[in-house]
C-alpha cells in the first residue's frame, strides 16, 4: 500500500508486534517496574511492527542484504526507542541525508548516550531520490555513519551519565573534536 506503514490498519503488523511483546513479557519477564524500567513507556511496545515495501523499493530487500534468499520470509527484531520523524522534502541526496543525520544526533536521544543502534525507515519517494542519484543502501549507511556525530563538547550539555561521559558514549565518537 505505501500509507501508514507503522500506524493502525494493518492486522499483520499488529498481530506480529503483539506476539513479540507477549513473548517478551511472559517468557522474558519484561514487566513494568521489573526488567522494563522505562519512565514513560513506549506505545510501540504493543504493535511496533512494520513491513518493508519490497515491490516499490528501488533497492534489494533488507533480508537479502543480510544474506537471506529473496524468497525467504524473515522478520527482523530490533529494540528501538520511539520513532523520530524527519520532515524533509529535498530532492538532493545530501540535503536529505544531512537532515537525517541531524535527527540522529539530537541531544537527548537515548541511542546517542547508551551506544544504541538505529533503524532508518525511508519512504519509497526518498529511497528513489537516493537511488536515482546512484546511492545504494551501503552508501547511505556509510554517509550517515560519517555525518551523524557530535563533538564531546556538545554532548556534555546533557544526557545520561554525564559524570561518566567518556565511558558511556559510542566507541566511534570523534573524541578529537572536544
């Protein structure tokens, strides 16, 4: 379809997301005030599940990129914080990816302080803009790896474990730019 990828209306998304959450709670013990110590919680803990639009993507499916056969049905499980919308209508790959890099490096984002990873979900239109400019998934990943960085001096304004900053930040942090 191409609309409301992570929103209401897609029964499979809700069923898979709910099944994973039930397993985490009932088998893994991820109950509030127990293992799950989230302050505000996360609405995605109920049905945070989206499907890849393989038919309209200009790139090979993610599971193929990860070494699975094209006909193999896969599910990727990823612990994530809330989605961060990137509102960008640029038709230039650099402007688009710079906006994404800026969103990734938002002060206060959980992943930046606890060495988390990101999942970037691109709409078909943005993927096509990148593809038409010759960018493949690996190019996007490399560009964002290089651009989504903050100097330690910026990170010292806040975040988790400020007093132990050097120990808790990404290993790839540019420590030279203090």
